[in-house]
């Protein structure tokens, strides 16, 4: 089994993740371009997940501090400024964490989501089959009936504003975002902190998505997403691919196999001092 140098991979990621002083992001427009280059990133680093983030590309390879005056937190300002501009897709998608996806890439995520026909009918069917909790149906129905709502109003309209509703509400909202049914689209100055997301239905806010994804097969979607991912990270453990995308072992195997056939990646590779099988960009070997 061929080995890949950790030093080489770190140098590769320094470039693709924009973590050096020379390549770091300096404006909202830089951030938009970065997301378009990478296809998808996380907003903040996700523990245990190998993925470029807006934070790294602004602040460098360091933890997110609690100090709100840290200059790296300009990334938060940019995220809020761009939220209602439709320049990217922002929601809790990968690992149920805040993910930023380019508009060219989101149809490939959508092609793998449980969204096929009429959204309202799908929610009803999923609830009847026991596939989603009641809270998911209530939130979706409130947004469908009332239009975009800030999180406080959404709780009220979904009848989930009681003292014991906080966890079920947040869990349901995470599920709806993961399945690309709901997303935050603006900031409202409401509540104690005068700050709350406004949520809308994905098919209403991005009505083109269903048509854009209609003829993308599952294999094509996975090939596209894995290609973007491996071009961002250089090399990665197979198990991490499975965990990040929530794909089965067979789905990872088949998708990797097609990319190996193209020559883009090589498998049966291991990081130095590790026996875990990884895949790597062929261009980084030898």
C-alpha cells in the first residue's frame, strides 16, 4: 500500500483552504469566490471533520475564540450580510452543522435529498410512514401557511413555544435543514438578543432546484460531490467520506471506484504512520 506524507497533504490544504496570509479572504466577494472554488465548506471548523471552512480562510489555522472582538469574526459579519443575497446556499447540512454550498453545487446535494415531488405531500407521506417526528411536520406546515418566519414567530405558529419544546424544535429544524427542505434566509431583530434567523421553505426560496436536479442520477451526484471534496482535502480516509456524507459503505466504494477509473484518485493509499485505507488525488503521489 502506497503511503502519503502528512506534510505534503498539509501543504496542499494550506493552499486549497486559503489559510496562508497571502491567500486568506479579505472581503465578502473573496468569500463568495472561495465557496465557488471549493463547492462546499463549513462555516466554522467541525470537530473531527476534515473540511475547509470560512473561519480558516479568514483567520488561519486556529481555534474559534470566545472573544467577539477577534478580527476573525468578520466571517460572521460577512455571513449575515450575504444571507439574503442568494449568492450561496447556507444551512445546517453536513453533520448538521452550518454549511456553505455554492449555487452550482447545491443541485447535486438536492439530487440526493428526499425531495422528489410536491413538498407538502411528501411531508404528509413521511409523517404517516413514521419517518419524521410531528415537530418536523408542524414547522414545515407553519412556513407553508404563513410564509417566511423568524425563529420566535415560527415557534409560536408551529405551537412549539412551550417550556419543553426547545429541544424538539431545534432537532426538527436541524432535520429539515439536513434534508434541504428549510433554510435560513435573513436576520430579524427580535427576541432578547435582537437577533434571530428568518426561515423559509427551500423549494419556495430556490424554486429552480427541483428542475436543476431532476436529471442528476445518484451516482453522478456522488461523483460530483466526492470530486469536489477530494480536490479540497487532497487525501482522506474512506470512513470519513462515509461519515461526512452519510453514505453507505457500498455507496462510497462504488463512487470511489468510478473516480479511480477516471484516474483522478488513487485508492489503497495510507497516510504515513497509519494503516487506515484512504483515497488520494493521483497528482499528489510519486
